[in-house]
C-alpha cells in the first residue's frame, strides 16, 4: 500500500518545521528532507527515520523497520507522531548528524573534474602516441640515411 498525501501532511503538521521540512514522491512513497538532507522515508503510511546516534539517544523506545526489502533498518517513528516536540527534536538531531546535502553545484563540480581528468588522460595518451610516432619516424629516417650512406660507399 502506497503512502497517501494525507499522511505526509500530518507528519508536516506534527513536526512543526515549516518550510525546512520538504518531501518528494519516490516510487509511490516519500522521502522527507530537512534543510536539503534526506532524514526519513514515509512508506505504507509509516514514518521511518534514518538511524543516527543523536536520533537514537532522543528516542525513549526503539522499533526498527525497513523502508523497502533490501534496506538497512530505520527507526520507526509511528508511536511518536503524536508527540510533536519529540518528533521535531529527533528529526532535527538526525539532520544535524548527517553529512551536508549534495547540491547540483557539487555534482556539477564532480562532473567537471571527471571531464577534466578524462581530457587529461586523453591528452597524455595522445602525447605518448605522438612521441612514439616521432620516434618511429626518426628511426625510419635514420634507417633510410644509413641505407643511403651504405649505397654511396659501395
């Protein structure tokens, strides 16, 4: 069963984080973002928080669940949805413990670096090929010159 939009609205209301908390639909379910970082998933009308040590310390009890079959365990927050202060604190603590969100600029920078590296590799290969070609030409010229000198000597 896919998560319905009403559940997402409820989570937003309960968390009370305003525009800082955003969501995106993914494969019939939702990813929840706080300040651009994925902090939780809403799957089958259940809220699953990414596991972090600061988040764990705030939870009085812990139920584990998976947002999808092959996933690692996440913290199930369903029993805390009616505790807005705790919900807000645990979502915020989780976001603070996660690495900075990857931005399109960061990805563009990585793509630029990869392109430069590819070009550098191609340039190096071309340079080596050019040097090999010159060496080959010089070797052929040397052989021709040697043959010419031998012919004159005869």
